[in-house]
C-alpha cells in the first residue's frame, strides 16, 4: 500500500497530519514533503496510527522535517512505527503518544 497524508485536522493552532499505509523509499519523501507543505507553521502532530511499515528513509525525513520545532508523534504501542521509533531511540527526541487526543493535551 502506498502512503499518503490521508487528511489534515487543525485545532487551536495545532496541525495534525493523519498518515496511512507504508512509509518507505518510494513514499517517505513525497509524504513528508506534503506534510511540510501543509504544516504552515502551526504546532505539528503526525498521526502514524494507520502506518503499516516504516523504514530508515521515513526516519530520515522525520528528523529533517522537525528542525528545531516540536513535533509530536502518535504511534500506539502495538503498531510498527512505535517499534521502529523505540529501537532507534527516536521516542527520546519526539514526544510519542498513544492517541491524537493525548498528543494534543500535552501541548505547551
């Protein structure tokens, strides 16, 4: 399955990018380009709940998109992205939550 930003939601200055499918060599660059284009300077939550596969290309894109801004991730404990983020210790760099609601509640 290809990956794409399925939809955007915005609430009180926070943009939420809901992503589904695979984040790999073929899909990560265009997916994160779409996220960067749609972000528009708001705080960002990337919802990875519906992502089935995530490789190192996606991890590189993720670290590039964040720059010096806070990006919160939603990756439930039982999904593939969470395992990849934990193995690579990126959960220490990116606040990672079980649900979008949890990520939004944790905003500064």
